C-alpha cells in the first residue's frame, strides 16, 4: 500500500496532461507582466533540511516580496503548496506576476508569498531518486503541516520580514493534494490561517480526507473563507470521485454558513482552470 500511495502521490504532483476541454482556460492580462507595474523580488532560499515536524526531509522553497513592502508595516502572508509550480515566472500560475498586478491596483494587500515544495527523503546513492513525502504531508488529516508552517517556516521568514499575525491576513493555496492540505491547515489552525484556495482538491479517501463534508456539517462554524475549484472531468478512481467530493465539500460549506465560492468547470486534473481564474480568485479572497 505504501508503494501504491507513493505512486499516486507522484501522479497527483505532476497532474494529468491537459485534455481538449482544458484548452478553453487561458491566462488573462493580470497573469502577464504589465508595463509600469512595480515588480516584486523572488528569492530561492537554501533548502530546508532541519525540520523537526518532518524529520529527515529536505525541500526547496522561495520567498516573494512585493515592491511595495515596507518593513514598518506588517505584510499579509500567502503560502503555496507545491510552490515551484506557482512561483515560476513563465509557468502555469505565475503567482508573483499576479501579485504584482493586483497589489499595484490595490485589489489585494501587500502580501509576502511563501512557495514551498513537499519534503523528500534523499537517498545516500545520488543516482536513486529521493522518496517523496508529499502524500503524507498533504493528504493526512491533523495539524502536522499547520505546525510545520507555524512553528518552523513563518518564524524563519519573520526574521527578515515583518509578517502580519492577523489570521485574516494569512492565506494558503494548493492544487490536488496541496488543495486538501491548504484546507486542513486552516481547519486545524484558524487562529493562524483563515483564507483557503483549493484547486482540484483531493477531498477523497487517500488518507481519510473524504470525511471533511461530514465534519464541516457537524462542527461549530470556523472563521474561514474558502475558494474551491474543480472540473467535471477530474479524477474518478479507487480513492473516490474528485468532482463529487468537491461538490460535497461545497454543499457542506453552504449548509454550515461559510463564506465560500465553488467553481465547477469542464476540466481534467490539472491547473489550467485554476491558473486562469487566479487573479479573480485572489480578488475575492482578499475582498473585505
């Protein structure tokens, strides 16, 4: 079973190839560099290798700092799971470019972005690929990943930057298993994160995430703002049906009175729809 989950984790980390129904989703001008818009700075940090929450793992990570950042004023914070796919300037999401454009227009606050890869266990033999810890970190329920961010990553970033401690000014975003991870962080620690973006979220029974709709309906309402996106042609396999799971999540959030949005498109298991929507999603997420 461990091998099977590992294989699935690699599959969901790369997502499926875009199908014809995904071609309708195109990046707009807010995802392109615009003349005259101040550009923030992206810095790749030294690999994170000393985690006490996920011992033995190593991971790449990046920090984006907007041009408008002022060390005298606490900046909002947004974390991206599978950060490499979001931070790439010519990639699918181009989150730093979107941040530049929206911050310049006053459509989101001055926000520091933290882009983090899932951990992996390096092999002593450099010729053998490192073992990914992605599914354990992202698909598991509980507070481990929230603690990793709150106890390790945020304090490290706060040594150099003035970060807001207001949970309403902290968001987290992810795709697939990263999407359920983003929700889990806020669900477990609404005192630290209250804004969630989940694209093609894996709210299925990979590691028990299928229970969330029932939990949402029964638990006291938490002060979260949640954006969900999925496609009608997303995955359907032994772990569950992704479109149905996301619809169940949306129904539960509606029943429980949450501030949420759910967009169900035509796409498959990839980020094209979420990327095309990211500027509007961020506008909604940060709108007061």
